[in-house]
C-alpha cells in the first residue's frame, strides 16, 4: 500500500457563469429565501433540491438520481451547482453533456471516468508545506515567444507565522492558483511543497475587511511554528485521481509507457483503487465524499449509456447523478420507443424529477443585477432595464453574456458605468442563439458545409 504515491489533481473549477452561486439560499427549515446565496426565485425547484441534499447527507438517496426538467436558461445548471455547494467546498462537481457522451469513442469508459471524477475521498495526511499569513505578494510577468502580451511568469510571496517568516519565488502554476483563489495580503495560505497545490485557509482576524466582504471566509489565527514544516492536512482527491496515479505508476514500468489523462483505465486498476479506499476507510483514515455528476441535455444519451447509468447508480461508490433536459416526449436514442424526456422507463423510475419554470421580469432583473455585481459591472437603471428586456425577449444567458462587452463599450466612452446605449450598441454586434440560427438558415447556400 505504501508504495502508492498519490498526486492530487485540483478540484474542477466552478464554471465561471455560475460563480455567483454559493448555495441554494434556503432557511433552516428548508424554505427558499427570495434572494440568497446568489439564487433568485425558482422557489419550488430550490426547495426540492434542498431535500435531495438533505437525503444525500443522511445517506437516504440510495440508488436514486435527480432529473431537472425545464426550458433553457431557467437555472437547471445553476441548481445543480448550488447543490454541490450545499454539500461542501470539497464536494466534486462534474458537468458533462449528453452529446459529448454520444461522441466519445468509448461511451461507457467516458461515463465511468466522469463518475469517478465525481466521487471524492477525504484523507488525513502528513505533508511538507509552507504556510503563514501573506504579508507581501507580487506577480512576475514574462514575455512569451508564442504570445504578444506579457503572461504570468510566477510570483514572489512572503509568508509569516508568529515565529518565522520566509519569501518564496513560485512558478506560474502556483501563481495562477493565487489568482484564481484571489489571494491577497492578510490571507492565511498553505502551499504543498511537493505538488504545488495552494489552499486558502482564511483571513487573519485583525486584517479581515469588515462588513461588505460577502464571502464566507472564516477568520483564522496567524499560524505558529516554522513557515516550512510537516503538517497534518486534510485533502480531498477523487477516485479518478487515485485511478490515474496507480495507472501512471504501472505505465512507468513499461518501456513505452505513456499515459494520457483521457486514456482508458483498466478495471483492474479501478478495483485496486476501490480496495485501497475501503481499507483506508475501515482504518478511519479516509471518508467518501459523493459529489455531483451533472449530465446536461440528457435526452442526447442513447440506450447503452442509459443502461450503464441505471446500473451504476446502485454502485457502492456512485456519485449523485443529476440529469437535465428541456425535451418532452421523444424517442429514446438507439430504440424505437417514445418515452418521457427520451429516457427509458426503468431509469425514469429511479429519478426524482424537479421542474424549473420561466422567470418573471423581476426575477430576470434581479439575476442580471447579481451577475453584474459578481462581474464588477456597474449598470445604470436604464441599462439594467435594457438588459432585463433582452433577457425576457431573447434569453437570460444572452443578456448575461452582454455584460462584459457593454462594460468595454462604456470604458471606450471614458465611463465606468454602463448606460442603456452601451447595451444597445453591443446587442447589435453580438447575436443570440435564435438570431445566429436564423442567420445560418437565411444564408445556407453561401456558407460552407
Ligand atoms: N434562480 C437563479 N438565481 C440566480 N442565477 C440564476 C438563476 N437561474 C439561472 N441563473 C443564472 O442564469 C444563467 C443561465 O442559467 P442556466 O443555469 O445556465 O440555465 P439552464 O441550465 O436551465 O439553461 C446562468 O448564469 C445562471 O447561473
Ligand atoms: Mg444548462
């Protein structure tokens, strides 16, 4: 067992268009607050999702999955993301699309890998780390021969504990994590010396910004001891991380061994992982963290994929499978059978169905307002109304996508605030999906096929 070196792979990043979502926004009794955790409206769906989260926490979802049904842009993905957030920061969230599965060379292998990426294993471990409060942080730029603009070359960071301090120059991989995590002076961080993985532990009490810090970062004490030291930490890996590192070690023994992330992993490797995880769990050194495997456009899956999923849901190490679709009655791909949402009955029997409804204009306005705040786009009242109108008439997603171009248009006028005219200008430049499809239809004969 000890010969297995596990290299942690970083948790998948939250899709940026859903970064404002911090949870389902429910009160203690599971009732949806109108606006909370970045979530607006969609009350019943959020409350239903809250019940699913509760069932997962109590281990009572057993063998069942979730299906979210609703028109496009009604927050199906947002709700799945919120469920993962409710389950905890280290809960894996894997999003795939039904058509990706269909296009995969080996459909079941693709699904299997996605499932194993969606199950976490939380482990206690002693690691060589540097830790402390950030007292200085400078990003280093460098020029690239392949790219005309300066790129991130690394960073120089100074860390202090109560007893020690040290300055470190780190490479671009680590510097990039600083940026993604929004590390700034006053944050307490920890860097794994062997893997370069960065964690933000919280903010130092006396340096914590007051009130308007909406994030839920805990205030923490300045660590004591040496900056560079061995410390016990808790890490969450995924089953796939462990599969990949076992497989990589195998590959190292073959002369031409060359393992790509996507390459198939043998059943034998997977059962070794399962045994290892069970053993660690029995010894109290690890616990399972079932995450969410989200399959969008699930009506695109075919009968082979559906059978695989139906069986997989029962497995001991299964994630919570959340499917989403905007289709009604349609043929199950690979059969002649017409069925609700294009899914076979035996699968539907195992799914808890949640529906999402189109938003009212007020809700659209509120969602755009929250997104604008998240993206640091200042909107005049008229601009917000213009975007709301676009959101209601065309699509919410399109309205949200116009925020950054509109901000740029405002900046070109020398203003930091977006006005209705900026919105109007960029909405003429960028097309929404409906328009782009009409365009292709209209010019069918002129465009290349
Ligand atoms: N109820 C909601 N509260 C806050 N943001 C939402 C809500 N519903 C959708 N959004 C945001 O609106 C955009 C479109 O929603 P999305 O989840 O992609 O819809 P769908 O998956 O149904 O097509 C995303 O940026 C999403 O985060
Ligand atoms: Mg979606």
